[in-house]
């Protein structure tokens, strides 16, 4: 992503913060996996959104109207020995030259320099309660300033959640962000196609997961957006199943929930396929019902529509279908009011999508479902889950979990399905698996 994109975001943030105030945010840290191996580093989404700086041990400071420079980056100094062992890092010159900071200082000097930047500011914007180390250090800096009150120096009187401002910005995707999300969805769709082509009875769930990860990697997207769910048979009734160790059996369905990450932007796609390559008559009935519910929900994704309208459409379609199939009994309106569908459809229709899989942004404003606007991206993912021990339904329905999920961009006149390249019609899935 071009630096102009990050500059635009910082400018927008500083307009929200306002002169006389200051905003602070810290990078993610390296976390140990075991004694001498760390987890792969992944930058904090908020920090990366504003800086594009992809290193640990950094702190960004934003001071609107500061003559010496409004954007200050504290980071590691360049270390030739560290570069030899671990690879290149930016150093102070890179922070200003490559990442457009107005000024840069060693992170080791932050305790000496930052209190001076906080002096006489009215408000401090920072991610309150999210980073215990930053919380602790900020209070130390403020107490140090308060100790100078007799000299006329004032400490900020108010602390404000930076996330309240920043997450509203992140909710609306720019053209550059949408381009990355299209790429993530494109590669993820290819991975789902590969999984369909290679699926057959006798393999294990982890072998299908391997096909998905292989496709991500060969396309240059080395990180999955989240641990893949590859759930065969009854396992698909566990909503967040990630064990992925069981054998695929003929006649079962296989639920695959997997998405790649492209430059910190996620895809999130779910498809449900027949292990043997052909849906049974009973599986077709349930699968088509979920597909119809998704279509009804996607019809509601357009500017001006309340967030919850897509969920309501999916509930009505699924409840009517479950009644028609004999899994529920009674008047449609009463079944919906009493939420009888929840024994089979227990989650909501979807979530915001962006740098985080369950991305930031309020779903309600002033206690009302917020209205969709162009630039928002959300998932639409209805499902049905009928446990193997569900005694309230005929045995032929039991032990099946079905979910169909797509990534949907709100446009000026409706929506765009970013993940449309992953087949989901019954005939398309069966034809692809037969050819594979």
C-alpha cells in the first residue's frame, strides 16, 4: 500500500483529535512460542492502519499543529548485528525516509522524551485498557508531569479512547483497501476450489487444510486470516471446530471455513461440500435452504438498509423452510417470535470484515441498528446445525452442519460479492468435484 494512503489516514485522525491534544498508540510485540522460538510477528491492526510500519517495539505519537512535526515515531535504532541474524529493519532514518514520520527517536528514549510531548495538552487519545504496558507507562508519565505543577506545567486532564475515533475510520474501506480485500478473496476462493477438487473419502481433514494453505502460499499470501475450520460430518455442528484431525467418510458433508490475509486484510469464506462429490437428497434440501437464506440476506445489503435486516431475512427464510421440512411446527410468526430456529441457527448473519476477521466498528448507533453505507464490508453467513443427538427431529436430518459464507462490499447502488469465485450452487459444486 502506498504511503499516501497512510498519510491520508493520519490527517483524518488528527482532524478528529484536534489541536491542543495528543494521540498515542503502540505496536504489537513479539510473543514467545516456546523456549527459543517466537510466534510469527503480526502488527497491531490499528497501529499498522495509521503507520504502515511493520516492526515491533515501536510507538507512534500524533500531535496536531505541532510545528516541529505532527507525526513522531519511536522505534528500534538500526543494529547491523541484528540485521545479520534477523534481517533488515528500518532504524530511525527509515522511520522518516521510508515511513514519512516527521521525526523519529529511539524507543529506549521514550520515557525521557514523551512526558515533554504530553505537557500542557488537554486530552490524551490512546487505546484505553487494551495494552497494559502502555496503560502503566502513560500513568507514570502523567504523574511525572503532575509533579511539576508548581512550575506552571499541566498534565492532560482527560483521557479518551482512541478506538472510538479510529474504528469508525476503519469501518469505511478506501479503494486501496478494497483492492487488497478483493485479492484476499480471490486467492481464498481458489483455495476453496482446490479443496473441492481434492476432496474424497478416506482423506483426513488436515489434508484438505493442507491443500488450502498450499494455495495461499503459492499465491504469495503467507498468512491465513484465521485458523481454518475443516469439519467433516458431526464436527460441522461445532461452530469453531479447528482440530481438523478426523477422517472424511463417504456420505458425509464437509464444512470448510478458511480465508487468506493480504497485506493485513482478511477474507472469510465458508463452503459446505459432499465428501463423495454428490449431495444426497436430504442434504440437498437442507443445503438449498441455507443457500436461499443467504440469497435473501444478500438482497438486503444496500445503502440505507439497517444492519439487522439481512439477519431478519435469513431468519424468516430458514424458519419457513424448517417448518416446511417438518423440523419445526407452528405458525411462522410465532416460531420467529419465540426464536425456535435458534436450536438449529444459533449465530447471527455475519460481522464486519477488514484488517481483523471480526473487524472493528459499531453495529448500533444510539441504540438503533446502524444503516449500511458504501465502503463497508461484511460477511453474510447463514447456517443450519443439527446435532447427532438432536432427538426432536427425524434421524435422517441429524449430524449435519451447513454454512455458506461470502464477503460482501456495500456499493453505491447495492453490493458486490468479493468471494463470488468460490462455487456454491449445488450443480456447480458437484460438477467441479466430478471433474477434479
